[in-house]
C-alpha cells in the first residue's frame, strides 16, 4: 500500500530543505526525497564551491600585486589539489550541517529518484534499490537545474568541462576555452586566469552579460581584458575536434571571419536546463514550458491543485536567495495564512562574483526605458571613491536608476570592490521606499565605500 504524507518535497535545495523542517515543526508528516546530496545546487556545485575557489584566485591576484602596496613577495605558485580540497572541505561542512538540521527536524529523508504516477502520487526508486509508493496532500518540486550542453558538431566526442566538473580539476589548464559570456563563464574565466591559465571566452552576443546595460557590460569587458582574458564577441563555435593527443581544436566564426582556436580544456558555460525530464510530469498533469520549466502562478502553484514548484525548476531568476524566498512565501501561505504574499513585484538582487563584483538590484536602465518610465540615471566611476583609491581597487562604476517624478530608486548596478555589499545599501533604500535624496544627504562613516552614495547622487543625471 502507498505511504501517505501530509507533504512530499522532491529535492532538498534552498527551498525544499527549510520547507521540510518548517512543516514538520508545525506538526505535518513530511517526506523529503533527495537524489544525491542535501543542499541543492548552491551548497554542492554552485555558490559555496565557486566562491570558495574564487577566494583562492583573489589571494593569488593580490600576491602578484603585492609590490603595488610596497610588499615584496617571492615567486607565486598554485597548489591546485589544495585549492580543490579546501573547496571540498567547505562543501562537506555546509552539506553535512544541512542534513543534520533536516534529520534533527524528524523529516523522513529518502535518498532516491522520484517520478509522478498521478497528480498526488509518486514512485521513489531509492538509492538502496527499493521502490516506494508515496501519496501526499501537498507536493513541492524543488529539483533545480543542471548545466546545459552546446550543440556544436564534434563537441559531443570530446572530453569537455561544465560548471561542476571544472571545479574538480587537479591541475591548472594551460589554455581554457569557454563557451558562454554569462556569469558562469566570467567567474570561472577570471578565476583560472588568476590561477595561471590562458583564457579565451567565446560569446555569441554583442556583449558579455547580455541582460546588463551596455555600459556595464563594456566596463566589465575592459576589466577582464586588463586581467589578460581574451574576449571574442559576436563569435560562434562552428565545429570542434581533437588536436594531437589531447588539446581541443575549435573553429569559431566572428566579425573577422573564421579562426582556429586550440585549448587544453573547454568549459561549456552556456546556461542551465531544468531537472524535470525524469519527473514524468504528464502523469500528474503538471504543465511545463517548451524548455521543461514548470509553470506556476505568483503563489508558486502549478496548474494541479496542491502541487507547487520552487526554485530554479520554475524558471525566472535562478538564484539561491530567490529559492529561499520561494520557501518563505509557501511557508507563509500554508502556516501563517499569508493571503497577501506572492512573488509579484519582489525586488530581485544578485551579484556576479567577478573581481570587482557586479551587484545588481531592481530595474536596469534598459528595462526601465522599455517600460516607458520617466527616469533619471546617476553614474559615477569608482575612481571617484576615496576608499576604493586607498585600497587601490578603483576599477568599475556605480549606476542608479531613479523615477524622475517621485525620486524613488528603481534599481542600480555597482561594479566595484565589494559591489554586492554596496548594492545592498540601494536595496535597503528601495525596500524602505526612500527617495534617492536620503542617500545623497545621509551621514556615512568616513572612509567607507557606502559614503560613495553621497557623491553618486550629487552628480548631475546622465544625459
């Protein structure tokens, strides 16, 4: 006979795990199915490991720049197995902590693979070889997404890397070719350049980070080129092949015609696809779009009553903090009867962890103009920021989009040292519905990066 639960959660990402413990604490009988590791993308193959390795890359970068600060050092070398082990240790710590919280919360944690057999029925093939039939009044899908693969003739026969496997390298690549100029390609590109690789980024679009304003994209391109990365824009991979006994040959076509690239390694960084193919969504009648992302309304409900989708599996902003906010919305709806809570109009912040960081929140200039808003745009280079100059970290720029009538801050981009932390100042002002003049006149401690908002909003609006 099927086992019945009040709630079944498929996937233990940054929505599924907290939701399982919250519902159990409220007296629900809860089962949580996880295919491999507790914690989802973020802890296991996303935020935690990548930012840990990026920290190693920044230390190498600063060590090479030590003389700029009057500090003399010896030759710099990279112990790649040590970089990798440090990453593994932190991932294990975070993962084990998440699993302990779930197990302590009395959740029925099942390791296995789940697929629907009906609207509220699931079959689980456990990792131990058993099969369990489960039904639940409420089902929550939090299975996330995985790296996509480029469709390039010949590439399928070559040993390429993705955003997971590239972090398991035990040696620094001689020449890393990267397909894709989004945040994955930029973060790994700069990391491995700092570790000593030659890096070439191949981007089909006319700019890196295609969703950003052109001025922001141009500035980050300049920064990466200063760091020694080769950036090929409006360039597509035509074919791939093996060269000799290992190097990868890639034919690309760009504005200057075709050229041949040879790399020791190739990273596919073109994006991510939803982990929905094995769920057997048709058996439950759950609707998905043409890419496999599950359709939901602004309360995260699918078209099947009692079935929800949270996190990356539903499409939209694919960020850990959005997945966690999805959890809070569902928790409030179910446990606190939060009739007003939804995803509608929530302010979305994010950070691209290049160095300097790009912190972004709210509307970009492009998005605001597409909406027909009457706006003012405030811009200032980081070289105007005293603290950035004192730290010799003055690359980048600050930008804010303001409603011309009310003075409300609609969004902003901070490409600069600790850009993600600085972006949070704008976000707090937006949450409090403060006009930009409050930041212009605020007393910030000197010398801090935050006081740059005094100067940013004292600039005349950009033409």
